C-alpha cells in the first residue's frame, strides 16, 4: 500500500544518480514507517487501533446510540432482516457493523447498559478466537446471528421473548462456534485429539465453544453481563451454555 509521497526538487538538472538516491531514501523511509506501524500494533494491539478508527471518544461510554460510522442507510439495513443477506459481502469491519445493527435493533445494549466500547471489544475479541477454517469461521458466526434475527422477525417471535432471552440467544449465536478447529466431534474423539480426550462422551466442540465464550465474557473489558445480579448472571450463563450445546446436531 502507499505509505507516503516523496518529491524531488532541484534548481539544476536532475541526474540519474539523484533518482537512484531518491529510490534508496524511499526504501529506508518506507521501512521506517512500517516499523513504526508495527511497533504501535505490538504496543497497543489491533483492537485498540480499530477502536480509535471506528468509534469516537464521545461515543464510547454510551449504549443508546450506535457509533456514527456504524449507522447505515435504511435501504441497506433492510437487507439485514431478510433471507437474502450476503455475509461474504460484509467481510472485514462490515461484520462488526452487522452485529451492532442487530443488537441495536432490539435495543439490547441500552437495556443491559453495554457501552459501545465494551461491545466493540467483545466482538473483536470473540472474532479473533475464530480460526480460518473453511466453514465454522467468523463469517459463519455472523451469518448464523443474522439468520437467527431473520427467523425471530419473520415469525414475530421477538415479540414473545423477553429482552433477557433475546440477549442470550443472540450472544450465543455470535459465540456458538468460537475457536472451532474445523473437525467434527466424531473425528476429535476417534483421533483422540486433546479436545476429544478432554470432552469425551459429551459434545466435544460445543463444550469447547462454551469454554472460549466464558473466557472472553469473563474479562472485565469484554464483560457483557456486568450489570446483572448474581442470580441473573447464573441464569444468563445457563441459557447461553444450553443454547450453544444444543447446536450439536447429534444430540
């Protein structure tokens, strides 16, 4: 990618040697700029850089209004509520925008006082647990979350579930394949992989997805359940774990 532009200016004739010297300087300048960028990435982390890029400081601590860069035209938003949603078309930061739009549609962040910053950190962290496997990847998680939303709306079942249940259902959809290795439960058990040994005689991958989700949501900076009472906290985890485990088609 283009990192910058150099201009050579001379009162006299510019020689071939001058151009070569400029090329050499350009290489050193580019290396220096890249090192600076990599150092920032290593020091602050990609999530911090993404946060700065997409959410303004004044938008971070609110939960009743989405970040301005995530607000989409109504015509575009309509696609999110249909069966014709195209997940690959939203690859990249678009997937985060899709999930933000879904949770804001049901007013879930406002209901449970999840700030834009906390939700963004949760999404980027859970996204990064997904592996680059052919199917059970982050794109698939977004696709499933969108299709769950479509089913809720087309059946009008969202009008019968509580906000608590909607929140648990959609968080489960986002997390349901976290850190999937691309192999089936049967393979993991028969091949005696570490996961197959650890979770033998139960839903191997689904139990692992629960474990990964627990690790992410239990962190202070990504804890979506912060405002819940101990009883609500237990009830929500029971719901999320139950929903993720139920994605084992063998059971």
